[in-house]
């Protein structure tokens, strides 16, 4: 087997789950020189991966998968029993979607824990990589012990990968959090991540589990806060970008996540914020700030839709709208909890016809949106004969379009920029009626 140069110690690792977190984690650990087996119960997905067909879009990932498969460091299978005998560290990276009550649904985590216990016959470190509430590691330990009474450890290593930049985030993280019960597990995990840049932070397991939720909740709070300030800007004549810049220069605050728009979404923020609120409630605490963060995020989309309706004569019925963007953010095909999807659904419910374009997320959106949505082949056909154009995802490619040509295709030159992607002065010079957030 080809070992990558510079590796401190090659280890045999298994990653269960080949979604955004699992596939990126497994592939990058293989690229760091480890021998990695990725497991998924979806036979079709595993077959595609073995053929070099990547089921998700993530910049740089496809090349890394193919390189490490060819080097013999990365393989894919549906069989945990096949992979477990050689495994030294196993990462659980399966989904933890929101249950009906907002709590994290841990059924897939527990299924993996049961399977580990049934097939385990030697010491390993089992690592919760999935986002899980405080106390999950203890439950995973108990599930494994139902079937296996030998020595093993359970640890927590929460992921902080941003879709669209996950590969870069893995190799240059702000920190790697390792929640462990003892030095033995801690030393093993430090070996796993020895060659990865970034500060290694050893904590208790419970602290590690909470760090992930607290991080996402705080970032969501920053976004909701700046969107509230944007509402004040629109009513006072201030410019949210100038305000955010001034705020961000304070090194106690920083400039990141102070971008006003139509709100946060995606696979992490919505479910993690709600799950943290539920955890607080389970402990007898009313997390009122977090409830307000969620409410502000929801209201922000409503403000945007109302503004469109108001500027188009007070009704959306019979209007044709061109939607630029479907993914919850740029550089991904993920539409989970996408503000764009939510807004389009509300526009259709209000009687509008929607034509939508996205550079990567169209196929996923087709399965989620009403069949009445139209999907032209390019942005220009999307804009043709539309009453207004909406920017819903911050793809940089939208900035580079021929906006003079787009103006000639629209019924009327009206743009509602939900991501503050374009420059107001430029759009006005081109003759557009241009509406953005807080500017």
C-alpha cells in the first residue's frame, strides 16, 4: 500500500457514513496517509463511489477521492463486519436529523453502535463525528456494551466543515476538538491528526459535544443580529455594509458572519440551534435568546417576500419571477433548509410563476419544489420575460453575468438582491430598480 509522504504513523481507520461529513473526513484522512475504509448502507452510493462517481458536489473532493483510491489508501464498502477486524479508530459520521420535537434523531448513530458491538473483538476508539447532543457518547458506550464486554473507548470529535470549503477546512482548521475519557484514547486521536494543521484541543467528552452546538448557535446569532440591524438601516438611511464593517473592526467581534441577507439555512444551523434549545429545555432552562434567533431568521424571509410584493403592485399573483440560486449557499448542491427553497415555495403559494437557475443544486431542487417551477438552461433564459429577478444564493458567477443583457430580457428592470451580492450604485447606473438588504 502506498503511504503518503510525511505521515507520522499510518493507522487503519473506518468511517461509517458517506455524506458531506463522512466522505470528506474519510477522504482527507486517507490523503493524510492513513488507510481508510468508508462504509454506507446505501449500496447504490457505494457502487457509484467505487466507480469514481461522487454523489455530492464539494470543491476539490472528487480529485482527492480518485487519487487516494488509486493509491490504495481509500476504499468503500457496505460491510462493517468486513472492515472492523483491522480497524484501530472508527468514526461515526451518519446523519442526525431533527426529530419532530426538534431534538437530534440519534437512531442511525445507535444502529451503528449496535453493529459495532456485535462484530467487535479488539480494542478500538469509537469517535462520534456526527453532531450529537451532550450525553450521546455515554449512550453509544452502553449500546456497544450490550454486545461486547471487552476494552474500548468512545470519544467525541465534532466536525466544523463548511460546505463549499470542506476540504480546505479539514486540512487547515481553526481547531480540532477531541473529547476523551482517558490519555490512551487522547494519544491515539492525536496520532490520527498528527499531520493536520490546527490547534488540538483536548476536553471532556461532554464539553466536546456541546462545543459544536454552541459554535453554530453563536454564528447563527451573529447573522440574525446583523439582519435585525439591517432592518434599522432600511428605516434610518444607514448602510448595513458600512455598519457591519465598523462593527467587525472590533477584534472582540470580528467581521465574519456579519453579512446581512435572507437568513441562515443549510444542514447544520437550523437543526443545531433547535436541538440546543431543546437540550436547554430538557435541563429546565428557557433559552429565550436562541428562540429569538430562530424567529428573526424566519421573519427575515417574510420581510423579503413582502418587499417584492409591495414593489410589484401589492400582489404576486400572476407575476413571473426569475430566481437566481437554489442551494443554501454558494459552492454546494445542498438545498437542506435553504432560504431560496423556502422563499420560492412561498412565492408559488402567493400565486407567482417561478423560473429558477442554480449552478449545482437544480437536480436536488427538482425533487423538493412544486412541479410548477421552471428550470431554464442558463441565467439569461431564466430572466427572459420575468417581472423581476431575485438573487437568492451568493454564487460569485452571478456577479460576472452580462447585466446589460439581462436588463433587455426582463419585462421590467427590477432586481431584489437577497444576498447583497451586487453593488447598488452600479445597478442604478445600469437603469435597474434595485432593492437589497439594509442598503
